[in-house]
C-alpha cells in the first residue's frame, strides 16, 4: 500500500539539496546529460555511464521497466564538487580546507515534522527490484547492487548516530546483503547489537544532499555524528525526520529511504562486485539487511555511485585527514592531493615550502606522518611548492629532476593498507615514500627557468 503526503519545498542551497544541485548544473553548459533512450539496469546502464565517467552528471530517464530515473556523477569531478559548495574551482585546495573547517565547526541537525522523503510510503509487500532501478553493473558481479546508500545507524549502547556508505547486494524482495569493510564504525556498532542479541535498526537514504554525501565519508572518531559535518559544509543544519518503522532519523529531503534492520548473527556470502580498484571483490560474509518500509518522494531520483565518484568521496576526506596530520607535523606543508589514478586512496602528493636550512628533512617526517594519517596511503611523494600537486605531469617532472632513488626512497615493509586492493595480503602491503624535493642547500641548482608573464589573450585577438 502506498499513500501520499503533501509537502512544501523551500529554497535550498546547492550543497543542501540534490535536486537544487541538479537544477543548478542543468542550467549550465555541458554539466548534465540526459539519456532518453531506454537502458537496461542490468549491465547496459553501467556500460553507458562508464563512457561518460568523469564528465557530466548523467540522468538515465528511461530505465527499462522503471518509472524512476537513475542519476550519477555529482562527485565524478573535482571542479564540480567545488562549484556545488560555492568554492573557487581553480584552487582545488579550497575544497580540502573547507571540509577541514567543517570538522572543526560542526552544525547539529534539526528535527522537523515531515519531509519530502515521505511523500510516498510503502510498508507492505516491499519489493526492492520492482520499485527501484537497482543496477547490475559489471559482467562478473554477483547481482544487483545499491551503491549510493548512506546508512544511518545508532550505537545501541550510546544512541550516537553514525553515517557510512556501503555496497548492498539485493538478496530477495525485501532483503540485501550489506558489505562492511574492516574497521568501519557500522561494523563496531553491529557487533555491539549482536552481543546484546538484538537486531540493529538502520535506515538507508539513497539520493541525499551533496553535503550529506560528502560528510558520510568524513574520518571521525566513533561516536561523533557525521551529520554535524554536513551541516557545517552546507552552512545550515541538515533537516531530519523520524523514520516510520524504526528508531532512526534521515534527511527530510532524501530521494529514497529504506527502513529496516540488520539481523543479529546472520551472515551470508556477498559478492563478487566490481570494487573501487576496478577489480572484483572476494566473496565474503555480510550481514542481512531486512527492509520493512520504503519511503520516497513522489517523483524520486535514484542515485547510483560508480568508481570515480567513490574515489572522489574517499579522496577529499582522505586529503582532509592527511593535511591535518601533515600540517601538525610541520607547517611547511602547502597542499595535499590523493590522485584519481590511485582511486583517491593509495597515492598522495604533498607539497612543502622549505624556507630555512632547518626545514631540510622535515619533508621526510611528513611522509611518515601521512602513512599514519590514512591507512590506504601506500605511496607518498613530497614535492616543492613550485610543483602543482594536482598535475601528474608536473609531479613526474619533479621525479625526473629532483629524485634520486638511492637517497630519496623510504620503504616501510608490511604495513596495513586496504584489504580490497588485490596486491595487499589481507590488507598488508609495503609503503613507499619518495622525497622529490630539492635539497635546501642546493636550491639554485634546481631552480626552474623563469619567463616574462604575458596575457595570452592579447596575442590571440
Ligand atoms: Mn563514523
């Protein structure tokens, strides 16, 4: 049974509402592409998206058998993320600094009585695959997966809220297998519920505001609410509503919400799934998420995340963590970048400005600090401030001109990385630091040639 509630929509900023963001981007050239031809959610949708990945936001308006469109790509390019947050896209570091500020100045969510996410409520005969255009992406994937679901859970001991994104494989009409990586807060919370012998009530919001999406990957200590970070990023409290069937709250303007519970001590094999490295995950046990209700907007968008978006969501918050620890190690740190080629996780480039002789060597202390700041950081390259950390060609130039392997290489055998990268042995992998900075005492020898500054436009008229 489905029923509709009336709802009034107020004006929202781009970071605080997915629809406002889509509208804003639609008004600009080449930012949104709408695929009107019919596309199959099984394999075809992912195949088409892959050809466009990194470019525009893609709206699949006609997914075969569904009335609900699929949308993807808000976080597939960094310039766009900066613009949605009202930042200067020509300086990518602003995004890192803005998210860092948000960690320090959180804005608590505000509970409201009703929200657009409840315009339609389905409580009986829940059927995930009938209702939602859930894709089967790669040819070797085990099944259909929800990839942009933000899990809202509460610690059963403390009541503290936690947000996190997990892949979820459809198992039956109202059941999914929910994958939890090692060390995730949701796993800690679930094991508490299992010790108490009770199910863990969770809500999964699919299609949330960019600020909420971005904050759900923030690196916070257990017990701290990621929604406070989202509020700070969007500059106003996130409005939340109570769920109908469980003790949880979700953003009022979410597109789709699944309410239900993780069953205690019932784990089933999940996977394989095309994971972030572009390879298949190994089959491993996952808890069962039993869905009690689906609520959604009257004309919802169904958000689906592909690889590059996952790299970006992880990478931005990873940079925040790395920058903070590196800067604490020494203020000579200028900029940090987790590269897209390394899935926004494994390779960090960090620039430093050595101003006095005593700064020499600190770049290597910083490299070691970055290994500690982010488990997945396996390669850290230190460059001088004249090298653009976002331009890999520039970074390679620094390696070619300033790096000597016998003197500038730091190896840490068998540290901990992410278990999903296939080269790791259950998460164990060696780390490599590269000091590609010029020795302070020999600065002149490494100085780049300077040229007159001209305004090219004047010469092309
Ligand atoms: Mn958390």
